[in-house]
C-alpha cells in the first residue's frame, strides 16, 4: 500500500492515532467545522487563508495538486459563448495561480 504524499497524508503520517469526527465532501462544511473547533482539517488555501481565525498547522507541507478538466462537447467548443467561458477560466486561473498553489495568502 502506497501512502499519498503531501497534505492529504497528514492523518496517517502526522496524526496516526487521530479520531475522525467528520467527513465531508464540501469545503464550506469543512471550513465551518474547523472554525467551530471540531478539529483540524485539510482546506483549500484560497478559502482558509482568507479566514482570520485559521492558521496553517503545517505551513511547510506542500499542498496536493489536483488536475482540473473542463469537458466541452465538440459541437460547441468553438462557439463564442463557450470560448469566452474557457478564456475567462484560463485568465482567472493564471491570475490566482500563487494562491491556488498555497504560495500567497492575499486574495486576488
């Protein structure tokens, strides 16, 4: 069995005896739980860095990188409206790249 590297491995490598009190697939739910004091949690940098009550527990641990795919039907991928959305997403992603990588806590 190979363990994941990076921040996602925090429970097995840094806190092997930790008790999980909440599992959620929604970042806002996790944010609320951490702010309310239920424990620590893995949150997106761009979300948690903006919150004044939170701080990084392991600031030197690299964040996990996930690939993001935009699936567009070939019949509409070159239409003006769809192309405008794709271009806007690419531009915004480039503008907030450091924040997404956890290198900057300032919102863009």
